[in-house]
């Protein structure tokens, strides 16, 4: 039993930090590096404040859910209708928040956890390659492929196939008036012209209406799939935030208020993006479910963190690997979404941007505030 117990211990426990010096050549540099970083021989950081930690569950639940739902409710409830510029503020500010989250709150922590100068990158297969940027690159490219082929699938299914059907339908309706000349000679010319014109007009209106409907379907599916990718990346990040808040030590008093603002700002951006999507009538409840999913994720993660608060080591090797990989994946998703789906579509490829210069400048101002404030929060969380 004793022999098996010895072999079950991690390899790095064969040396003690009390007996090893920096200049000791008999001990690997990776071991020294990881021990100095507190990854090896680290301790549980939990230091009480249970009441405040429990309160954070409800405070973050209420604030993040409220700000996520506000753009949706304000759009639907007449007496809550907000000024156009308030909506534009939420939309552009949210874009800035998402961009800053990708770079400051995800990319930087990912490098600290599994990047080149981390403990993880000194040991085993993690030391053989720059895995942190590789994971981000893979995620960006995979997100691009999902976006591309999702769009192609929707267009082929609802665009090309349906437009061909409409062409055949139009031929079937109009053709009799063109080819059936023997019947036309027996009718009054004026009546024929009026009849054929009215039928053609009705067909044109019908086709245009169907095309508008198809465009809405294509637009909805494209925007909704892009949003799901965004929410997927944000939820990953929210899980790790919650676990850290439930188990962190002396940093808790600073982390608590910062994360309340962090989740609220991020929620505002998500809500503004959701409110811009035109959901079909039978799917009107979808955005509210997605908002609540975001609002609940961090509080649930905090509760889990509190459940394991006395055994969880936020700086252990395993936690660094899991957290680093999730942060790198989330960073890749939010980088692609923030730059392509949000910035490029809202500004670079927006055909309406030059029509109202005042609106454009206002949007850029709000974008800058979103980026700046979220980047500033990165100093503490």
C-alpha cells in the first residue's frame, strides 16, 4: 500500500522547496520555475468572507441579467422605448466591451496560464510548441469556417433553391398569356392587356414578397449563428470568473465590485446584439432564454466555487491548463466575432455609415468608451 502511495504522488514532490536553492543544478529549472510561481506546493487561497461571496451570487445575477434584458424589453415595451442614441450607445459600447474582453481579459490570462513564460509551458509536451497562440489561431480559423459554411448552407437552402422555384412558378403563371395566342385573338385586346398586366403585377408583388421573406430568413439565420458563437465564447469566460470569485483569497474585495461591472457591461453588449436580431414570431422567446443563460452562468459558477472553496487551488497545474485552454478558445472566438462580425459589419461594410456623419462619430465615441473602460477593469480582474 505504501509503495503504491509513493508512486501516486506527483513527480515534483520528490524535492522540497525548503532544501533546494536556485543554484542547485541537480534540480530541473522547470521545477524551480513552477515552485517560484506557486504552481507546485501551492495552497488553497480561501480566506473567509462567506457572506459577501454568497451575496455576489445574487448581485451579479440581478445586475448582469437586468442589463442583458434591458435592450430587449425596451424594444418591446412601448413606455420603455428608449431614444435611438441610447440604443446606439448600448450597441457600440457593447462592441468595445467584447473587443477589450478578447484582448485584455482573455488573451493576457491565457498567456499567463499556458503561454511561453508560464509554468505549464516549461513541462512535458506543453514545452514543445507555442500552444497558447496555436489554440487561439485554430479557434479563429474554425469560427471562420463555421461562419462561412453556415452562411453558404443557409443561402443554398433558402436562397438559390427557393429563387429557382419562384422563377418556375412565375413562368408557369405568365407563360399562358404569352404562348396561348389562339385564345387571345378571340378576346378584346384592351381586356387582354389589362388582364395580363394585372396578373403580371400580382405575380411580381408575390415574388417580391417571397424574396423579402427569404432575405429575412437568411439574415436571421446568419445573425443568430454569429451570435451563438459569441455567447459560447463569453460563457466559457464567465465560468472561470465565477470559480475564481468563489475561491480567491485577498483579491476578493477588489475582484467583487470589478466583476459586477465586468458582467454588467458584457451583458449590455450581448443584449444590444440580441435586440438587433429580428426573431421570427414563433421564436420570440429565444433571446430571453439566451439572456438568462448568460445571467445564470457566473452565479452558478460562484456557487460551485463556494462548494469546493476549501480544496480548490486556483493556481494549480491542472487548473492553469484547463483555464488557459478555455481562455485561449474564448479569446479566439471573441477576436473573430469582435473584429469581423461586429466592427467590420457595423462600420467597414455598413452602407449607411456615410449618410449620417453624426451617428458615425457617436458610435465611434461609444465604441472607444467600451474599449477603454473594459481595458481599465483589466488592471484589477
